[in-house]
């Protein structure tokens, strides 16, 4: 699968539960961190957005868990995305370094302007040059 962005990270001890595997909630943290790093690479600053009256919100998250990560594991967090106005939809994978899938997520986000839902122009404008035509 071709991704727009990947980030390598390492599991920390405190992210694991009593069974010695990464607690399910932490996969959502990994995905969120990857989305923020991706958008930051495009010049998006959430603090600046907020100062300008714009706020991005997650409206839906769906994660399927496949093969647990364990303490000390290095992994890749990868994403691709598509505009489905007014939503920006992220398709995210957490991968063991051998390429096997640890978790797969789909996250929908919207932008509000001073409390009003936008049509998605903010992200559409910033992603125009990086998204394939069929994803715009």
C-alpha cells in the first residue's frame, strides 16, 4: 500500500497493560501523533488555527486490532487520506517493522470556523498538492 506519510516510533513500557501488550487506547494516540506530524509537515499549526478561529475535530474513529505490539517494539505508523467534504478521512496503519499489521484505523475530521462547520476548504487547500486526484 502506498502511504502519504510514515513515522517510526518505539513502544514505551508504560503504554502496555498487564498482559504485556500495548493497551488498545494507545493505538489511537499513535495515530493522532502521526496525523499531527503529517499536517505539521504541510505547515498546519493547530495553535495558529485556533487563534484564527479555526478548530479541527475528530468526529469518528474506527480501529481494528490485528497483532499486538509489545514493550520495546519499533513500529511504523503510516497514513493516507482523502477529502470527503466536509470531512478529511485518514486511513491509518500501525505496522510491525516486518510489515505485518498491528492495527488499522479510519478517522474522520472536520474543521469549524468560529463554531460553524466548514465545507472542508482548510484541509482541501493544504492537501491539494499531495493528494492523488481521486482522493480530492
